[in-house]
C-alpha cells in the first residue's frame, strides 16, 4: 500500500519504483564493497608500518649501545683511531638510513666495523676485562638477533601488501587511493656471504 502511494507522490510507475530500488541497492552495495576493500588495504598498510616501527625501535637501541661501546673503547684504544672511526661512521650512516635499502647498506657497514673492532679488542686485555664492554657487545648481538626476526616479519607484511594491491580488483582501488608498493628489506650480497674471520683480523691489523 505504501509503495504505490510513494510512487504516486513521486510521479513514478511501479516499474520506475522497482528500477529505482534496484539502483539504490546496487549503489549501496558498491559503496559497501569499496569501503570494505579500502579498509583491507589500510589494514595491510598499517601492518607494514607497524612492522617498520618495530624495527626502528631496535635500531634506536642499537644506536645507543654503539655510542656507549665507542665511548668506553675510546678510553683504552687510543692507538686504534681507524677502527674507532670506522665504527663511528657506521653508526652515523645507520642514523641517517631511512628506507629498507639504506638500512641494509648501513647494516653491512656496522657489521664490518664491529667485526674489525672485535678483532682488535683481543689485543687489549684491560678492555676485554671490562664488564660493561662485554655487556655492550652482548646487547648489540642480542639486538641483531631481534632485528633479523623483525625484518622477517616486516618482509612478510610487505609481501602480503604488495601481492594484494596487484590482485584484481584490489589493483583498481589501490591505484585510485594511492596505495603503492612497499620496499622489502634485502641484505646486500656481501652480507649474505660467510664471514672470513682471519681476513677481517688481517684487515683490522693493517
């Protein structure tokens, strides 16, 4: 009873009302679908951002430990300016790194600097006996292990994100809403190679 009355008031026939109803249902369905797809894309993006923030927290902690390590070592290793300079420059490069690619390059430099530093520490018994020095090295090593785990989670989140925005129909909405691919963390070829400790020692001694 109500529908014909509404139709008469609007000057529409029963067929017109049906068509209008179908159009409204389709429009509402499209809006709801678009909102759902957008929310999924946002959720994937947030997971990537959260994974990146978790990495940044550990990087900040490693920065602090490296600073303490350098300060403590400087008191005993006055003749090892090259080693300490390399470690300081590695720390500074790490501080400047923002993208996963830059962080991967900085990580390689930090690892090389730490390897050379640890090789030279062997010549300083007083330094090796310092409990705080051992603690710094242990904490840095522990942070490295945590970073490896968190970067694996980050790469997983990025892979899910990048895969989804390339799939239909998400690719259409991703382009419209500005969702672009995120960068994976890829270790350099040098970082994936086995470390030659004797070679590192020889370089540090040179």
